[in-house]
């Protein structure tokens, strides 16, 4: 959970083309059996393929980044 400015820096390395992209967030829980692979950062996970709400994940929140 990152504030908008930190999210832009962490995800997009401060690239001005992505300005404002940290202002919204999607929060979800991954269902059992879904395979996640570790990324390059400790808080990064990768899933190859689709993540469908109600099948692979359960969406908790979609909206403005409140942090």
C-alpha cells in the first residue's frame, strides 16, 4: 500500500508519461490454487495469464488511492 507519489516512483520509475497513474488502486485477494511467482522486489508477485474476479481473485476495492 503506497501513496500516489510513491506508487508512481516504485512502479514507473517517475516516468512523466505515467503521471497520475498512482491515484487509483485495485485491491484483491488471490484464491487458493492460483500460482504466483516472486518478482524482483520483495513485495512483487507475478501471475502469467488471466485473473478473473470470482474465479481466481476476489476484488475488495477499486477506486481512488486513499493512502
